[in-house]
């Protein structure tokens, strides 16, 4: 029997659904059930849900669905507030991308020598997960080409604003094609998020999952 929150209600390829079953993802979490139909339909999305609610898969499945594995260029960029969160998102994205063997996910974060990242970028990647400062640095060095970007994700956007990344986020967003899809995830919805979304998103749909206490 298929429940309303089964991943199989989504227009995802059979190999992706089989991979989710293998990962033990049987039912969508509430934020996934709310966000995925909107994101998979190509809309910009403002999504609010608490930590631990499965936000990574909510954006990763949507961005991977649009990605063309045969085109070896950066098609998805995920900005995260910290190096640790970027690494976690990269690990989860790789697990979700397993149905497509040849998707390369690269992290570009601060606190490690830029030299290694420059070398890795030369070899190319489909998905970049990074911190705003380092992504901006690599753009300024012209080591990162975002001209073929399809999806921009701002993960934990409220924390990135708290950490003072607003100018970097603006600069990175300006370097992305206007036709991209933007997905913004946040645990809270402060005024700064509303301003950011007005500047960089196109008719975003809002989904919000209240936390139950
Ligand atoms: P958030 O970003 O909202 O804090 P994560 O994306 O890190 O949450 O997910 C939290 C945990 O839940 C992870 O260990 C992830 O593997 C797991 N998870 C996500 N979606 C599902 C699902 N549909 N079924 C089971 N586990 C899931
Ligand atoms: Mg998260």
C-alpha cells in the first residue's frame, strides 16, 4: 500500500526510489512532503523547519533530479554556514546520488588550504557544497564557473546571516544565472531572510513545518 507520504508519490525515477528504500527512507518527513513537490516542479522555495527534520534530502533530491550527469560542469551549489555542515550535506548528497554512479560532489570550505580545492575544481564537479567565504574566494580567482548552474541552495540561511555572510551570499547569487532555481532552507524566519528572498528569488513558494512540543 502506498501512503500519502511515500516517496513513490513523487515523480522520481525508479532507481532513485529504490536507492531511498535501500537507505531505509520509507516515508517522507513532513518538510520533505511539503517541499519536494514544489521544488521538483521547478519553483523557487522558502522552507522553514527545525533541525533534524530531513531538510537535506528535501533539497538534494530536487537538485539532483534536474542535474544532467553527462554534462560535467557545476550544476548545483549548496551554501552552508560551517565546514562541518557542508561536509554533512556532501555525505548525504552522495548517498542520495548513488542511483547515478557518476555524480561528483565536491566540498569547498574555509580552514583548509585553497590549493587542494583549486586542483579538485580543475578536475570538475557536478555539485559544489561550500561555505560562502570560500566559494566567493574561488569565484574571485575565476576557479569556479557558475554559468551552467541550475540550482542554488541556501542551507541554514538564518545561521549564515547570523555569521555575517550576507554580502558573500549576495555576491555568489549575482554570479549565478538568473534562470536558476533557488531553494532557501532555514530553521527560523527573521526579517533578514525575507529581505534576502525578495532580492534573489523569483515568486518563491513558502512551506513551513511547525515544530510540535
Ligand atoms: P536537517 O537538515 O533538517 O537538520 P538532516 O537532513 O540532516 O536534517 O536529516 C536528519 C537525519 O534524518 C539524517 O540522519 C538523515 O539521514 C535522516 N533522514 C532524512 N530523511 C529521512 C527519511 N525520509 N526517512 C528516514 N530518515 C531520514
Ligand atoms: Mg541541515
